[in-house]
C-alpha cells in the first residue's frame, strides 16, 4: 500500500503514535556542523552572510519537514505459512484404528494428547514474545516522539535566529561598533555580539545533534517494528499448528469412538451366545471408552473446539432414523446340525447355501444373526438417558457402562452372523474358521478383522 505523505509547518511535525514513520534524508547543508555555518553571523562580508542565512534556512526547513507516514507492514513482506513445511502441528500416526489392538490405540491417544499440550505451550510462548516485541515498539515510538518534540522546540528557536539575522545582520552591528564614542563601548558591544552568536551557535548545534539522534532512534523503531512483525508471523504459525493438533486429536477421537461403537454393538450380541468372550471384550473396550471420554472432556472444558473452529460431533444421527429396516424381513435359516440363524430375507438363500456346503464338507456351524434393535434402545435408555439424543446420538463413551448407539450393528439389519461351532463362538483356528475363510466370500459374507466369529455383507 502506498504511503501517505503529510506536510506541516515547523512545530507541528509530531507523527501519529500508531504509525511507523519514515523521515526524508537530511539535505547536505542541514547536516553540516553549525560551526561551519555560524562564523559569518559574527563578522564577514555581505556574501558570506547571505550564504550563512541560506544554510540556516535550509537547516530549519529540512528539520521542520513532517515525516512521511506509512503502514508498519511496509518494512518487510508478510511471510506466508508454508503448507508443506515441517511445522504442521500433527504427529505421525501409523495406525489403522479399526484393526489395531487396544494397547496401540491407547499409545496413539497419548501421543496426540501430549502433542496438543506441547503446541499450546508453544502458542503461549509465541504470544508472550509478540507482547514483548510490541512493548519494544511502543518504547521506541515514545523515544522518537520525545526527540521530535525537542526538535520542534529547537526549530522555533532557530526561526528566531533566522529572523534576527535578517533584521539585524552582524555586519551592521560591527559598523555600529566603529561609530561608538569610545573603544570601551565598542568592546562591550562586541562582547554582547559574541555572546549572542555563541548562544545561536549552541541552539543550532543542539538542533543538529537532535536530528542525528532522531535518525538513530527511527532506525531502532523500524527494527523493533520488523521484529514485532516477524514474531506475529511466528505466533500465527504456532496457532495454525495448534489448530492442526487439535483437529488431529478430534479426528482420532471420533475414529476411536466409531470403532468403540461397533465393538460394543457386537459385544451386546455376544453376551447371550458367549458371556465369557463378551466380558473379556467389554473390559478392553471400557479402557478405550475412558480415554475417549477424557479426550472429549478436556477438549470441551478447555474450549479448544470453539477457539480453533473444530467440531466434535456425536457419532450417530438424532432420532430413530438411525435404525434401518431389515431388507426382505427376518427369515430363519436352518442349520443342518440343528438350530437356526435369523437373517435378512435378502441374504437367506446365500446363508442357507453356505451352511449346507459346510455340512457337506463335515464342518458343523450355526450362529446368531438378527438382533432386535429394540433391545439396544432399551439398553441405551437404561445406560445413557431417556431423551432421543441420549438414546440415539450421545457418544457411547458418555454412557455408563459404555453402550453402542442403536442401529450401529449389522446384526440389527439381519446382515451379520456370529458363527458358532459346537455351541461355542468360533476362534481364529480350527476347521470352522478355515472353511469360512475359504468359502464365505462366495456367498457374500466377509470377516471383520480382529473378530474371527463375525461375518457380514460388508465386513463390518
């Protein structure tokens, strides 16, 4: 942005306090020593007197010029944050939350949480450095204003010297002294003249020194402004890093919450078919739920979400719309070795074919399929609260004990099966798992990683 130059008469050259100033370079004669200018004010020819007066006029005029005012940002271009730089505020997380073990997830939680706290400390430090730099700018501006005021006063006194030099030139005073009645009177007049000349010389020498001091202080002020600008850029970069760190923790928290939601949904079904396995899995998930709840509480209590414009939305939608209808209705598929599996009508034929092939190959499997969503709704009402938000949307980690949102499980759509063999949930070894691994995909069923017993139409 172009600077705006204002001119003022001597005595009004004080600049606005909020602006950084750039003074025009001093004219060569203005920086001449006053000792080179003033001898002609004492004795000399008309020509020498004229040169001296011109020099004094230039000196006063140059110092009386009002400074050019420009934006402080003109000192150096604004540094833009490098999107590809090292300071992106995030930690490296090489983890797939959906398949990772609980220990790895807990460790990653610690990493992102510690990173947020470290970034916050950096923001605080950067902001403190900005405050210190701004104070240095104010101090430099105050010193410049103080010297400028002194210069304004000296300019007024210099004006009086110029006026007196024109109205009562020293040469005429010397001529007057020659016409005095006595040598004693002439000596007195000459002494007075010398004293006045010395006083005038002192004023202009002081003015010359003040102008030099002003230039030095202006340089200090410009450097202070440049330092403050650099520190503001650093503080903005620290804020960007902080925002990235908070966003990463929020994203990770939501991802773990989603995994927790699905895992808890599966555990609910297992509590009937395999209580021992369900208890083991629930213990693991409760540890993750505690970390998720802690992360949510910290982010919300410290007002980081609002401050950095990051959303920590609930996992599920409001209202019963989270529960999808069972496609094709609920159909019971017979297990050749006894029992039946309830599944969605759309996949019943495929499931029956899979069970028949397993039986033909000497593998006895059955299982648990459809689970009525009303059971999960009742659990949520008991563990989370009675409002629609509490039942259908509140994060599972906010419930006691942690409880999955209704409609989260593929079992509630009749599109998932927990396979059993010999009335026990199958593990990751044995003929039942080997058969399913080799054949289930041909019938449209896929395994959920980490849960060898759970197979669904989408692997979730």
